[in-house]
């Protein structure tokens, strides 16, 4: 996919400093627990969950951004904690590429919101290596990329892209852009109040129903990622869509669970099956219409 250079006024920085443990947001954390299990066994998953509990982080809240509000934090563009935008983005080729995808997604969604007369507030992008701090608590590489609604920022350790390509065979630039666009989709959900609605519904629901609501939230973020791609169709190159589909297939709950333990437990799904993730990503790409991403109505 051909992307222009990133804008110098995007809100980009390094993840650092405190921020409490108010609950994180919707990324690949729980979709990656089976990956942790495949590396370190069931004990590894237990350790991660224990750490989250010790830190005061509610695992279910992490699925949807517990502790968020309908009013996202608005920051001055380009004034993030990490200092100079170009210094942060040029630290590695992977960071530069991520900044390009992030900047393009920001410009795309700003236009989409303007079309319907809605106010758009851009998110931040925070890089970390190994570990860091977010407005939702600790940021760990094992969590994968995630969105924190408390500070309206996407947190990302670019080593995840190596995992995506080398372990799961999801290679290519569009596979990486899809991940960024998915997390950006969670910001859109935060702006529209969807995340907050799901969080409130989960508080009144049981574990299985709460997981099912999380699946719908994640699939909508996949669809929003497809909408972003559709709005940049003239930038797509041969093979890009297939790269995205390969990535979506690789991180489906059923695929991850099957690789980790050889068994699939649908009630524990939090992100959707491989087939669902590919289908909703494809819907966004084919329609280019956010209104077609209503995963909360009918079957998914």
C-alpha cells in the first residue's frame, strides 16, 4: 500500500510515566492470551492474569476500555510526551511505517466525520519497547497493540509485527496497517460512545455474555479498518487485501486457541473467529461505509 509521509503535527510520543490502573481498551490483549499460552504454557496465561489482578486491572474491563468516558481527552497535536514527532517516528523503519499508517487513518476519519457533520478529535500514538505506562496502566509487549480510552491513545510495541509475520505468516505492509487501523477503529468507537455503552452492558452481564459483547466490539473495529482501506482504495496494491485477510485469519480466537491448546472454547472468545474477522474486514473494504459496520444488530 502506498502511503504518504506522516504529518508533522500528529500526536506521537513514547509511552512513559504513570497513569494509574483504570482499565485499558480493546486491542489484541485477550486475543493474544492463547499466544502467550503457546509460548509459556497455561502457567504463562495464569501469571499474566495474576499480574493484571495485582495491578488492579480488571481483565473484562480491558476488553472494552473500562473506566472510559464519552469525552475523550483532547491533546494538542504534536505535543506528546515523547517530544519531537519526527525524532520518535524516525527511530526505526517500523515506527516510521506505523506513523504513516496512523497519520493516514487520522486524515481519513477526519474526512468521514466531516461528511456527517460530526466533531472529530484525533487520538495519540504511543510507542514502547518491552514495557511502559499508559493512561490505563502498564503496557506490556505480551499484550499486543491496544487502545486506551482514558488518554485516547494507541499503544504499540513494534516487535508485535515480527510476531505477526514470523509466527503467524501474516506478512506484508498491509497486514501491519490493518493492525493500526483496527486500533484506530477503537478510537472511533470511543468518540461515538460505543465503547462506553458496551462497558455498561458488560457490567450487568455474565462472563459469557460479556465476552460476546466484546466480540461484537472487536469485529466492528475490524470493519472500521476495512472502511479506512476502502477510502484509500487508490493507494492499494495487488495482494494488499489478501495480506489483510491473512492477518485477520491469523488472530481469530479459534485459530489462536487451536494453536495454543488444540481445543476451541467459543464462550471464551473475545475478538471473534477467523472467519468473522475476515468477513467484517471485507465488509468494510467492500462498502467503505461505517454505517455498514453495525455488529450489534442481528447475527455476526
